[in-house]
C-alpha cells in the first residue's frame, strides 16, 4: 500500500490525496474503516492505486493512526 496525505475534501463526496507520485482523486465509496464526513485535510492515509474512468485514483483509503 502507498501512503499520502489528504490534500482536499469536497462537499460532493470526493477528495484528493497527495502521494509519492503526485495527486490522486478518491471517491467517498473508496474509504474504509471511517466515514467520509470524519476525514480531515492533512490526515495521513494509506491506499492502493487504481484506475478510474478519468485516470489514476486512490482505492481502499484508510486513515493511519
């Protein structure tokens, strides 16, 4: 799994993670172990890189710590 930091969250249920290879999109349905509404910008997360219809995205997003 890769690690990164939540860079931006939107009210529409998606966000962006700053990871080792740049910024990745993630959807609220990709979050596990937490509710999307409980996430905060700046939190450390781990994730797997996947491919979405518009390019790379983060999947299986989990908060670290």
